[in-house]
C-alpha cells in the first residue's frame, strides 16, 4: 500500500510526487498516456517556480524570452521588454512534464504510465484505485488528472466550469525570439504566440461570455496576418479550467490539485505556475495528514483559497471588464509603458492583482487591465 497515489503526471502531479517523495513518503504516479506525451499548451512558464524546487530546470527549458510584442489584429505594434529577475521560460510540455516526473522518481516516487484509472472506492482507512492494470491501494489520493479527468467527479465534487482553448504548433516566423500577444481577433479573449527553439506555439481562449467563438478560424486569421503557414499546422482544442470562485478542494483522504482544482488564471490563462503551487501545497497537506494532522486537508482548501483564490477574484473582475471593451483596454492599458512591468511582476509573484486592480478600475471607469494605470 502506498502513502499516496497521484493521478495525473502534469505539473501539479509531478510537483506533488516530488515533494512527497523528498519527504520520504511512498508515492505512485498514475498516467494514462505514455511519457513523454504531447500536451496542448503554449508552454509559457514563470521562472518564479524555481523557488519551490532544489534542482535546475535548464534541461527542460526550450528558450528564455524577455522581448515582448503586443498587437491589435497584428497591427499597431508595441515593443516591450520583460524586466523580471529572469526571462520567461518557454517549454514543451512533453519535455517539461516528463522532466519533473523524473526528478520525483530520483527521490523515490514510482511512475506507472500507460495506466488508466477506471474507478475508485474508499474502504476502511484506504483508497482502492482500480486501473487498467489491476487494483492498487493508498492511504491518500491527489487528483491531478486535469480538466478532462474523472477523479473530481468520482470524489463527489460538482462539475468544474471549463472554457475552450486552442493551440497551433507552427514553424518559426520572421519574428524570432519574441513572445507576442494579439488582441482584437478573438472576441472575449486574446492570442499568444510563444517561441520555442524549433517553432512557435500559438494559443488562444476566451475569458468571458459563452464558448461560441470559432477558435480555429481565429488562429487561421492570425496565422495569415503573421505570415505563418497554417495549412501544415494542426490545431488542438482543449478545455481550460479557470478559477471560478472558492470551492472545496478536499474530500475523504483526498485532495484536488492543478487544473482539477480550477486554478488557472481567468485573466491571462496562466496555468503552469498555479498548478505547481497547488502541487507544493498538496504535498505539504498530505505529508501532515500522514503524520496525524486531522485538519491538514481542510487547511489545504483554505490555503489555496487565501494564497491564490483571493487574487483570482480580482483577475476575474478584470477579465470581465477588459475583454468586454478590449479596444479601449489596448489603447489606454496595453500601450502604457508600465503594462509589461506590472503584469510581469504579477506572473512572477512579486506583485498581486489586488495591488493594482482597484486603482486601475477606478481611474479608467472599469476600462483598464490590471496594473496598467501607471
């Protein structure tokens, strides 16, 4: 019997497995796909995640980027530089996720990929996890199987609200080395074009309103304007589970982490950093529970709500305003010299939405994105 079974080998699952194994706990990670596996994701990672680990992520980083370009329907460009302690990391999720799992394995965690969880049942003092390879037992579970997984439902949680996202992998364009963010093409959202060593990942999603937007058509329109060959590039649609208010994240000897817990930023779509943060806190909670702390899992819910959710309330408010009037937001917000600096600090954890949102919303009568009011 394992101390903990982690379902899902993404950033949250890999992080939780690493920190539990480092504490000497017996951990098993179950992943339905064979690792390394492709994951639809543009792959922008805040370097702030390094604070939660004691190893070097360099082998998993495809490119480091500090040059930014904003555009409105690929015109009216704004060039900026990201003034953060370290440039943003651009990663390929197959490499990044597998690398994180490998670090966990080096600490003693076990991985069983190509293993589908088919059901769970709590018996006595343990979980019985039924898989495509047989039944397994663990004292605790971490559900980190993403927005499409079944664990949350099996644990009795209500269905998480998701939005649709899309990613197009394409060859590098002439604008090598810049992270690009385009507004105006996607209604209620934006497009991000993030470079890798051997190509670009162009992603998009909506952040307010219904999910009726034709994201494939939006990416094709952007690609045509940007001179990118979209005909040979496949578009992957995938659900995104953004923060949608405080929710209970713990159950009987089990907790939710990563997108399963709905931690994705509802304004920028940032998901890797909050998923890793939840994985760190999940490991801490399970470790304390294994040591006899009966309030550990309940405290996990509280910690995520207080240390992440409170700020996501502001992010959600800002998304509701900015994406309703993006043209105004672009002119009086994105184009301000302080915009990149403020948002960069938010994504690196040096600043919170709450630090700048009130002033920005008040100053521009609810038409400005966070931190861009100067």
